[in-house]
């Protein structure tokens, strides 16, 4: 799957059936049987992906995924 070049969300959805489209070109993926969620922004024209958020399903229910941004944890 590393060589997939999706032109739009419908093509992505055909391969990743658990993907859901939300605001601002953001896509949510369910990971490990829906234990985790990954929110990314995909710009299909430029084949670019930005990670916006990653966490447990319980944490996902507490954030506004249409506007949340990735924050690097301090070490």
C-alpha cells in the first residue's frame, strides 16, 4: 500500500473502508479494531498528508477533530 496514489476520497475509501471524511479535507481512520483513531488532512491534488491527531477512541470523543492540531509532547 505504500505506492497508492489516491486521486480522491472515494478511491481511498475503496481501499480503507473504515476511513471517514470530516471537515477541512480531514480523514479519520479506525486503528486496531477501533481502539485508536488517527486524524489526518489529505490534499489529494498534491499527494500530501498532515497528521492532525492520534489517540484512543475515548480521547477522540473528547476533542473537536475538525479543528484540532497535532501537538508534540515535551520530553
